């Protein structure tokens, strides 16, 4: 479904991605794991058309996305839940959800989808007329996921969905992602929370300084000694031991 081949991208003259290659098959959950500054969010921005691709290609169902605007990328069936949620704070929950369908022209189906999203996430139904900025961080994350689903995506991309959330809300967000996976939603998940991401994912990639350094089935990555040392907290010895 999605294929990145030797993608290079960055900001100004600063290279961030140094030849990223990965793929996501239909129905899979794939996670991209790495530390701060590794290039995770930059990868999603390059896929989404928010950042120019210097070299390489991004293909979605055989279509090269490299020169498409972000709006046209969304219209192809890719939806991004951005880092930090980025809801429209002064607008109502309902208005935020409706904005997720900005590119759609099937008004009757949009209304049905709006009700379906609120049925799926009762907190959004209960807070439908409340300003999004008054929601808790976890509730805003649920709203951001619901907004992305209003685009009827073929591929849902999430950028650090657990960032800044209390453990209880992280568990709730991942319960939502597990249900989406069970429903057959194709997901590309960017995370620092490697343990949670690998429990959810079918396959994973580990990125460091703009390069993929590990890849494989999620279960195998969880057992990889380097993965355990660097990201899962196993087998690590403090410097004073």
C-alpha cells in the first residue's frame, strides 16, 4: 500500500532523513520507533506532503505522492493525527470533527460518519458542543483520532499519540488503536513508547539519525538485545554499577 524508497528530506539545508526505506501493507499496523530527533515526525511530514522530498520516492497504491499538496495527499486516503494533537481549541468538538472531512463532497455520508465517530467515542458525543481547548490532553487525542477518521482514510498515520498523556489515558488511546486494528484499519504509528507500540504492531522499524537501523516483526524486535537495551529498558546497567 505505502512504499518509501531511499527518501531524503530535511529543513533548509539540514538533512534529516538520509535514505529511508519502508513499506506498509494493507491491513497492517507498522510502527516507526526512535528517540527525539531521529526523524520519525519528519518521515510522516514527508509522506503527508508537508515537507518536500529531496530524493527518493513515496508511493501510495502505486501513485507517487512526492509532488502532491497535503490536501491532495489526504484525498488519496492518507490521514495524519499530528504530534501534539493540534485541535482547533476555540471550535467545538463537532466542528473539529467536521473539519476532518473538509475534502469530501458526500454530505449525507459525512453526517452519518459524524454520528458513527461519536458513537465509537462516547466522550465526543457527550462533549459535542464544548470547545475543544477545554478537553483534557487525552480527550483531545481521542478527538484528533476521530477527526482523522472523518477523512475515511485508507491509511491512518499517528505521530506520538501517547506523548504527554497520563498512563490511564495512554491505555485508553491504545485500546482505541487495538479496536481500529481489529476492524482492519491500516496504521503507521510513530512512537517513542516502544513497548506499547510493539505490543500493538505487526512489524516495526527503528530509526536513528535519519536511518533505519533495525526492522522486522514486532515480536522479534521485542526480543532483540539492542532493542531491549536502547528502547525497552532490559539488560541496561547504570554507569555506576
